[in-house]
C-alpha cells in the first residue's frame, strides 16, 4: 500500500511517499520539504496568512518532486494521509483540501493524521527503530508532553507543560537575545561558546513530584537577566532592542544557561517517567529533539541507567511529510480508526481540520 503524506500545520510544507505494504515498518520512498523560515524571519515569527498562501504554492510541486524521486505516477498512490491537526487552521486547511481533492480525483481513501502522532512515530523511520512499549518525550514548538506508548494508537498522557512548550522557551529566549526565528537552533549554536554556569536560572517544576513542565517563568528570568546586563552596560534604562548592549560573550553565556536549564528539566522528567512506568525505553521526538545537548545528556543518562533511547533522524526531527505518511501507514496497517470516526473518509471526502486536538483523544479504549 503506497501512502502519500502531506504536512502543512505550520511553516513547513512537507510531502512524502511511504510503502506500507504487509506488516513491516513502512519504508520511505521519497520526501520533499519546503521551509518558510526565510519568509517569516522578517516578522520574527510565523504569520499564519502568509503560511497558508505559501503552502498553496508549494504542495503540488513538492508532490510532483516526491513522485519523481520514487519513479512512480500519481495513480500508484493507494491512500493519502494529511495533517488534520493540531496547528494553524488556515495552514491545515490547505493540506486537508489538497489531500481530499487528490483522494477524490484518484478514488482513493484519505486519512487525517494527528501531527504529534507523526512526531511520536517518526523514530520508526530511523536506522535504529524502537520497539513498543516506550516512554515518549514529545518536545516541539507548541507541545511538551511525556506519553506512555504501548502501540500505535495506544497513548497515555503522563505529564505536559502547564504553560509554554520547550521549543517556545527556546524561541522566546532567543528573541530576547536578538537572535533570529526560529530561535532553538540559533540559541543552541550560540550556547556552544557560552558558560552554562555564568548565571543562575530557575529549573521550573523540577522537584514538583509529577511529570508536568512549566517554562513561562524561565522566559521571565531570562528577561530579567538580559535587562540586568543591559542596564549594567549602559548605566541607564535598557533600549527597546533589549539585548543590543550585551556583548557577544554575555549573550552566549545567557544562551548556554537557558539551554542548560531547559535540557536539565527535560532529562530529569524523562527519567522520572521511565522510572514511574517501569519501562526501559525512551523515544524523543519533535523539533527540540534535534538539540545536541539534549541528545548528549539523554544518551549519557540512559547509558548509565541501562536504558535504550531512540531519536528520529536529525532531518526528520522538525516538521516533515514523512512522519505523516508513516503515521498514516502504521494506522492503516493496524486497522485503526480515530475514536468515533471512520479511518478513511472514503465517503464524501469531507475535509475538516482540528487546530486544537489533544493526542490523548486518539487513545483506543480497550486496546
Ligand atoms: O516539531 P517542530 O518542527 O514544530 C512544531 O510542531 O512545533 O518544532 C519546532 C521547534 C521550534 O521551537 C524550534 O526552535 C525548536 O523546535 N528546535 C530546536 C532545535 N531545532 C529546532 N530547539 C532547540 N535546539 C535545536 N537544535
Ligand atoms: Zn511539529
């Protein structure tokens, strides 16, 4: 079964083709991605209307590119998976509309996929795929969650952020330091030449005794620290470009401290989740999963505790079409429907999106 996957939930248009024949892990036959980062950079963040319009321009040429990579015609596609949510409503509607139109034109079924399920399952496309059950740390720009995963569609939420997501904490701190958007990669690059012990930043909820996260306070602490440094260097009120008076070394030190604080919380809570569940396997997914310090510290902690840790391939950490095609393929193989819905909207190709959609809603009771 050949499945075309379309991702358009935010600022990346991703298309991919997987072969989900039989019961083996679906195989990636081709994938293509267009990142809108450059377009949004001028605004310091994603402009939803611009995002939607750009998805419209990109999605069909990317589909053609993927089919060319795989050396297959569109008519070879057996089903189309698309990101149904969560994400930006207008952006989701583009992928959903195109997927349903393709499905209708081909007379093939269409499946709306949960974006986080895509991230969660993305390590199955890596050279070292995990086995069920495992604990998953989902760390993206919009979500920070710990889940117990017993199989495809068998997800139990163990803890999540009560305010900002980890990626948001990276992005907002980067903005305060005058770094570009998205902030995570820029901040972690700058942090390499910084001293992670230079300033004291909080580790929110580290000892809360549960598996929840909170990163909003960290952003405020960074703001306070940056203001303090700006005042000291200017001997007066901070300018509107807050970080401008800071030296590159000061910025690097703040970046290193922010990264160390976020990573420490993520590592300790992940290990606590593994301990609580008694499982021996951890899977890390989502954009922040590309962070080198997070990987380094998790690798070390898991090696010490005799645990296995799995990541998606680096280029599949951030949003992409491959994870959506894969999730659709795994769901199809498992014969799974979304709760209360048909798995494939074969009748009517009614397209809808879920800009807000808790992953726990996918849990299959009784499985
Ligand atoms: O999963 P993703 O591509 O999109 C969402 O579903 O949100 O994640 C994007 C997030 C952004 O906040 C970005 O700053 C962060 O992932 N990110 C990183 C790194 N690469 C991407 N954060 C820290 N270090 C990185 N290397
Ligand atoms: Zn994502």
